[in-house]
C-alpha cells in the first residue's frame, strides 16, 4: 500500500511562461511547408528574379503575411523589365551582366522580402521545388523553340 500514499496529480500539465499559461491540450499548429530561403536564392540566380519572386509569393500565401504577395511579384516583374531594358539599351548580351542582375534580385528577395514577411527565425518544413523547376525548364524549352522558329522564318 505504499503507492496509495503518493499524491498523484491528475490535472492537465500546464506551464506558465511570462504570464501566459500553456497546456498540453493547447492546439498545436501544423508546421509551415515553404520553399527554402536558399533554394529560392539559388534558383533566382539561375532562372531570374521573377521565378524567385513567384516562389516567394507562394510562400507568403502559406503564412499569415499574405500582404507580401503583391509587392514581391511587382518586384520580380520590375527587375525583369529593368534587366531586359538595360540589356537592350547598352547592347550587352553577356552572361556576367545577367548574373549581376540575378544575384542582386536574389539577394533582395532573401535579405529584404524574406526577413520582412517570413522572418529569419521562422521554423518550417522544406517544400520540394522539383515541380516548379520542371515547369520553368519546360517553359524555357517551349520559348526557345518558338524563338528558333521565328529566327528561321523569312519575312
């Protein structure tokens, strides 16, 4: 009968932290499934800031910061327009020129938009980027085919 003498607490476990009480019965939010920050960074360098801004906008839609969707998409479109216009204006078709634009856009996406709308301390599960990459490569191949066809046509 030694066990009968023990004081057993049948109340739900709770813990007080900074005047807020947490219980094991509190609702647990499922983890966010986001495209990883550095994956967006590298894919923006490879495929352009517009692609990175689309992935970032998809991330924002998964969080409570949906108000960042429009600004990040406008940023991606403006960077693409500025890139094309500048290349045409100075007649520079080099890969280095494009990489400078892509790296700059990727850095702004990572350091400004991610920090403002998601935050560096947000925990999330990595979301696969395989489908978006396949879509971008497919679109690129289709556009390349049409450019090839238009280039071979005689007007």
